[in-house]
C-alpha cells in the first residue's frame, strides 16, 4: 500500500517518473478505453490518486494503481 512519504515510480518501463508521494486523494475518473468517449460523470467510479513530487521539482498526479514502490538498497 502506497502512503504519503513513500518513494515511488510509474510502472512505465521507458521514461518512468520517480518521486516522493506528497498527497493521496480520491476523485472520479473516466477511462475512455473502458467506458467509451461519451462521458457521464454519474457513472464514473471514484479512484485513488497520488500527487508525486518528481526529482525535477515538478508535481505530477497519477492513479495509485499506476505507481510502484522503489526498492530500498
């Protein structure tokens, strides 16, 4: 389970973003690949998101399921 303060990276192999989780929150998310292009917010599921402070100093917002913990060495 990812928590605030964890060091994480995106699950993308090439060009993954690494950083520190600064906030966790929930909001509605419409996935056009699964739900289609006609958005109906009353049907949109609530999903878990994280704000990640990347090494370059920028903040990024990711779905928690798209992140993984960086292993400690």
